[in-house]
């Protein structure tokens, strides 16, 4: 009866009757022999729905409300969000696995999140740039609910709600601008607990491990999804899982040694180190096999193309070292966010105190240690001219410590409650402190994301509008440029290659580009540096005939069109080059083409706003 009443408050009355009746039948059929648990079973479903709605609704409202008046997502179409929008636009145009910029190349950056978003956009009839915001928000909401569901299978229900809510709040605050990685950030902590359960399951004595195959499957699936969504997170997840395997083996060896020292011969046995390793290794191999199969879905075409191909020697994605990547991150002492710092500090204390007795603490501790080891390795790698991009792991670290903080707060409050003689209102006070702290932090999220929200309102969208109602940028001419390109080339957008420094044009329309935005987002198979040198060489030619000949001899598909900015007697392109380890990691430079180079019937020139569109006739 109580369950039906709760359903009636959540859904329409007739549905509540149907759902209540159905769940009652199931309860009677399968749970009634244990009446004490059946009462909880029948009431749990509406509570689960309420938790799902609360968590997903929080994500939707917290991100949707500040962005309600703009069609753009956090960071608009600026900086990194430009190439992300370009990628989603590519998969809105076609379901084929393609590089975001270069024609005839498979993707280098994992396509998973962008492919799904592009297919959703196609289904809804939206342009890629227009679908980016709703897809980002929906995917984060769904990922948060899935993370909560996983927590609910690993720990008690009330704790699952608390840790699911807390980690969702932290994820939205610090990871949501990069939505395609944030969907992994929110799941990282429960998956680490799952992975530890898969690899370390001591049975009687020290004789191997038992069970855990569902956890093996779940861990393998997560690693595979990481590989399909975000390479760096795949790397750190694999590293953490392998570290867990090593620690699990060491724990079994230590347990065997301890039992021998204490004379428990019936458990000590004569197992060798390899016998203890084998069950763990088998699970690790199965995890790797599952992840490997999923990895091939997005990475297979790239590796096939790479066989025998020459890749770039510099300018890769690892050539980035901001200040945050040159130091260790300690969110528990970051007092610019005092509530998060307090939660992470409680989590740190709990991890240290409970590492020997709690499997949750062990799993989260190993994951935290893995991140710090990765960061140290990244720092060491700078001497060799590269990095491991450890600064991008900070949101995962924050979520891991926040999850630990929830457990630490719950167990600490219980210990204080018992030490004080179990006062009647203590639980209410502890709950109030937790809720007020969460609300105080959550309502500050728009301030944390202030710069990202502002950019979403000041960037010009694909309709040529700015959400702040100020004069739009030159992006407002893109529609006219697109119409001219379609009319003058006479072919679909994805059949044309455009050379332009205004690469945001490719984020709005699915033309292929001759050159990417920066070397760090360029496919290694495209030879960014070689293309840049070729562009500069073209600009030094003297006659249209020389340019036509150079285009025909190009080692890559030559541009079908050029989109320039006008400057005096020339047309300019503002290009970039890798200058790692400087921060910023790219240097901008200008290449100028004399207007006389296009004074030929082979080229058709059209001035549109501040742009000049030059279309090469076939």
C-alpha cells in the first residue's frame, strides 16, 4: 500500500495502479517467503525511480538553466570545443568512421561519444552544432544515473544515493565542460571498486580467488568504453587495474606468509607465488580481451591505415604542459573550493584509516595512488619531450576523493554518534549538515563554470546569433559562404576540401579541411607539419600557373576551395605550429597569398564580409 502511494506521487494515477499491482505480484511470487525483506523490496522500486529522477534532474537543471538562452554548450565553439563540435558535425553528416578534419583518413581521436551524438542529431534532424548542448547534458545525466545504479549494486542503498549524488555534483562542477570525458569520470570510482572485487577475492586461507566473473565482465566493458571514448582515461584505467592486480597478488603472498608465521599450516599449504598469481592473471587477461574487442571498433581502422604509414614526429596531443600538469594536485588542500577541500580531506583520512579493513577504501586508494604515479611519470617524461597529460586527470581524482569523503563522513558520524551515547537528534543533525553542505556547493556551480557559461553566450552560433544579443562575429557570414560553396562546387559538402584558418567553419558545416586547427588535434597520419610547409610554399609562388601546377602535384588531396581573410593586396591564413613545452603550446603565424596568384579563370573569387572565398574549378 505504501509503495502504491509513493508511486502515485511520482507518476499519473492510472499508471501508479498498474505499476503497483505488477510489482506486488512479483513480490508475492518471489519475495514473500521472507516477509521482512519483501516489505523493502516492494518499496524499493519507486525509491530507485526517485533517485534516478533526482540525479538526472540535478544534472539537467544545473547545466540547462544557465544555458537556457543560448544554443551553445559550455565554452561555446571556442578553443577545444571547436574541434569537439567539428567531430560531432562529422558524424551527424555520416555514420562512417572518419577523421574530423581530413578526407580519406580514419579517426585518430576515439569516436564513441561523438558518433552517438551525431547519430542522435541525425535522428532528430538537428545540425551537429545545435545538437551538441542537449546531447552533452543528456549524456551526462544518463551517465550519472548509471554510476548511481552501479553504486547501488556494490554498497547499501542509502550510501549509494549519497555517494552517487556527491560525485555527480563534483563531476558537473569540474568535468562537465568536457562532456565526452565526464561521462567516464562519474563512473570511474564505482568501477574501481568493481575491478578490485574482480581481482582480489580471497577464499579460504590463501588458495586463490573465487567468483567475481560479473565484476570481470563489468570492468572489461568499462575499459573498452574508455578506449572508445577517451584514450587518456583508457590509459589510466588500465594502469589502475594492472596496479590492482599487482597489489592483489602481493596481498595474497603477504597473507600466506602471515599464516605460515602464525602456524596455520592447514591454510598455508605449499602454494608458490605463481599459483597465487594465476587466478588473478586469468581475470586480468579476460578483462583485457573484452576491452580489446571494444577497442578495435574505433581504433581498428586507424591502426590498419597506420601500418606502413609515416606518422608525425612532433605536434602530437601529448605536447601540452600547462602549469597544472607540472605539479601534483591536492584537492583536499585547495581552499579556493573549501567545501570540496573539506570533503576530499575527510576522504583522504578515511582512505588511510580504512585501507587495511575496507575493500572500498582499498579500491579507491589504489586508484588515487595510480593517478599520482601517472602524474609523476608524466613529469619525468617531459625530459624526453612529451607528457602523459596528467592535468586532465584532476576531475577523476576529485571524484575519487569525494566518494571516499562520503564514506568517511558516514562512518565518522556513526562513530561520533556511538561515542556520544547515541543522542536522539544526532542523526538528524548529521543529515542536515550533509544536505546543507551539498546544497551550498551545488548552488555555487554556476560560479565555478562562469567563464565557460559566458563564452557560450558571447560566441556566435550557427544561425549567426549571439545569445547576449550583441553584434555577432564574422561567423555570421558562414551561411552565405556555405551557400556560395554549394552553388560553385556543385557537390555535397562532404565531397569538398577547404583550406581555411577559420576552422570553426568546419564545426558548423561538414566540409573536410586541408589543415586542422592546431597540430595537437591533427591526425598523425595527416602530416600536419608537412602540410603547413606546403601551404607556405604555395604562398611564395608567383603566377597562377605555378599555383595550379603545385596543387596538382600535392601529395595530399588538394583544396577545392580557399577561405581567406583579406588584408591589403593579399589573402591571409593564420596558421599554427607546435612550440612545446611553452604554454600556450602553439605559436600563431600568418601566411599571405598575393591576390595575383588567383587572377586566372581557373579560380573563382567571391568576397563575403571580411572573407574571400576562392573556388578552384575542376
